[in-house]
C-alpha cells in the first residue's frame, strides 16, 4: 500500500535508470545472504546452549554446584528439616511456624536474620566444603526445644537439590498412634517429679534496724522438669522458679547473693525502685560478682509492688535455664464490693489462694509453668465458690496468651500497678518481663484446663506437653 504522505509521481518525472535499479537489487541480495548466514549461526548456537542446559539440569547443575537452585529448608515449632545441598550452593529457609525463627550453621558465622512467620530468607553456604554440618535456631530455647538438624554438603554432580520438598509421596500420618499418644500423655497428669519451686523464702535474720536479710545462692543443680527429664538448671537456692520473697510496704530488705556459679553474675530486682548502686547491671552499676563472692542489695519497700528477680550479667544463660523468682510487696487492691465486667466482687471478699504463675519457654527449662512441663505441672485445687488471685510472670523470650477454661479473669493490676478500671478477660496475653494480677471465682465444679493458647506450646504429635495445667474445683 502506498504511503499517503508521499505524493504520487509526476508524469514529468524522469524514468529510473535501469543500471541504478540493478545495482540496488544486487546490494539487497548480498545483504540477505549475509543475514541468513548470521541467523543460521545464531540458531545453531542457541540449540547448543539448550542442550548444555539440559545436560546441566540432569547432572544437578554445574560441576561446582553454584548453578543449582537454593535448597528449601522448612522450620517451625520446634523443628528444622534436614537438607542436602551441593557444594557451592545455597539454602532457602522458609518459616512455616507461627513465631520468629532463624537458621545458623554451627562453628561458622553463617546465620540468617530472624525470619517472621510465613517469610523466608536465602543463605549462601558456598564457603562450606563437602561434609556434615549442624543447623540450628539461635533464638533462646528453640534449639533446646528441638530446632536442630543436619545439613549435608555434597560434591557437585549429585541429585538435583533446590526445588521445594515434594510431600506427595510421604507416608500418611498414623492418626491412631497420635490419638493413643495424646490420651496416654493426658492420663499421666498430674505426674510426680522431684523438686518444687516458688517456695516462700523466710528471712535469715532481722537486723537491729529492722532490715530483713534474705540469703540467695546462685548455683547449678539437677532439676526434673518433666517425668524422667532431668536437666542442669541454673538456680537460686536450688529451685525453679526461685524462692518467692514476701514483703510489706515499709519493710527494709537486704538480698545477700552468694555466687556458686562457674561464671560471674549479678542480681536485678525487676520492678522495684532501688538506688542505682543496687540496680544489678554489672559492670555499669557494680562490679560483677565473681564465683565464690557475695554481694548485698538494699531495698526499702515504699509502695505495693509485684516484681521479679533475675541476673542481668550473662542473663542469656541464667534466665532461660532457671534463674528467675518472684517478689510481692503488700497486696494489690481487689475492688471488693464492685461489679467488674458483670462480675460482682463480694464486699467481704476472702481470697483462698495467692498463686504465682511463672511462664517460661527457653533454655533447659523450656515450655513450662512454674518450672515444670506437663504432665508434671501442678494443678490448682479449690472449692466451689472460692476466689483465687493469680499473678502471671513472664520470664520467657516470647509472649504467652494465658487462657483459663470456664472462668473469667478479672484483671486487677499490670506490672504491680493497680488498674483504676479493672476489666474481664478470657485470655491474658503476657509479654516477656510483664506481670498481670487477676482475680478468679471458682464457681463451677469440675476439672478445667488452663494453658497458653499458642497451641504448639502445649501439644504435638506425641501428645500434650509444656505450658498446660488444670484447675480442679471440688
């Protein structure tokens, strides 16, 4: 079709020179031949590259493994899938769990960032020579809970590694065995174990000025956290949780700490207002307490408090492994005679039990309530109509939503500070370092489950474990 922008030739225009036309036809002919040859060469090159790609894919990538896709590594609560990667390759870490995890390679500097639930990160492991390596999660308590697996680094040319794991050929889960395991684990509750924590610590002496002296010894002992599961716990006075200290407003106290640990330590009175020299953050406020040494911390109780004590020097070792205790100063107001969230608190309220509930998730103690893992957790036993006061202390590394079946929890105080407007909660979410004090009426008979509502913290394929106990109303 003619270009409409080009005017038609005039009748007066000279006729084209035949010689000129012939020259143009010849030039275009030579060009076409050259272009055809180039196209053929490119086509042959492309076919060659295609066959090379097929050969490399069948061989598992390039000889060094560097051309292979990253190997998928799945992690969740609380496991890491074993994996095999060709030398020079990488792993693609996928967090299939519900909380943050990471992956590190033992005895190397290779580690991912903390990976949020549902997210992933690639880790280059090209520096690793062929051999077996240990992968683990570095978040406190996760490795101890089972997040450890083997990474095999193979010589290049092996099986293709890198595609996401294909689960289509996995054996079906043995649901009958799982049901039997769950039933069997629950039938063991409550199981007896050696050692009881949270025992009230009486003053060793009362000085002339009225100061109450409490002696604490930091030491490592054997602790049975679950039936037959004995661990090397780091403790105060040989128990987990450490002894509970009870004071009244106006009391003067001295906490005298002797260090029988293999490393230096200190004592932080978390939630108490103290002079700077007694804040327990070595070496900022004091020199570390060396093994065999003793140091005293002074405190005057000037207000109602719900507090904790634990080390700050090497706290990443001491706290997850058992060094945590509770301190109560006076009584939290109960709002007796008021109606809170539809719950009428009697004007003549009598509290039958004051229950400290210390939750943990890390170290050798692991998922636990008051230093024990189900079925060794102690049930709370009361009579119908009783009112009990419960204080949650989170000494772990993640938040725990605490759920008590059947009974409303009237939240009276947070971190020891009384609430002007108490409220009713079905689940009380306690973050690390927080304390919540709640009031509960046991108004219906039966055995009622009490647990962390992050369900992988209480159940797995082998049954019930960890952060679960019960309230028994007679």
